[in-house]
């Protein structure tokens, strides 16, 4: 099992914390009274609900360490309001959309390396989105370009 977490998966961990840590953290009311969910509980919820595939791929300890490190470095995510979480998610989506458009422009200009880099960056910003279709389109155009160049 590989314990070095890939950049895109580390980004998924960060985005899960950004989007959901505040949902779980803090004082709650339950059928048996009031209770408090601390950072360790938040980490467990994130790992089991939002990052279970990463837990399987890398093991529990590396994912738990990555979540704990992110939360320790960014404790403000624990207390974000729903409106703040929505605003930040929209900002990430808008930035990823601008990068996708820039990648499309690079693709149309046959700058496939730049298009690929832009898609890679967009994926780090919105890692839950499936960017593979864009990668496949760029790779196919690159192959056609190489075939055309070799034939000439």
C-alpha cells in the first residue's frame, strides 16, 4: 500500500475539510442530551464518510494524519458558516471553470502541454469533478498531431 498521498488526493482531503468540517464540529443535541464533537470526531467523520476510498488506497493512518495536519493548519474551517462554505465552494468552482476555459483556448491553439497543465491545476482546485474527459480529448489531439507530424 502506497502511503505517499498524491497531490490530487491531498487536495480532496483539503476540500472535504473545507466543505464539511464545520458541519460536524461543535456542540450538538441528541436523544441522550448535549454532546461535543471535537477535532478527532471530525477527522473520523471526514475519513469514513467523505474519504473512504482514500482510506482504502493509502491506509487509515496516512489519511488521518493528512486530515489532522490540514485541520491544525486551518482551524478556521471548523467554524465556518454554511454561507461561508457555499461562497468558498463557488469561488473554487469559478476558478476551475476559468482554468477549463483557458485550457480549451490552449487546446484550440494546439498547445497541448499548457492545456494539460491547466486541467491538472483545475483538478487540484475541484478534485471531485471528473477531469478525465478533458485529458482524453487533449491526449487524442496530441496523438493526432504527432501522427500528422511524423507522416509529413
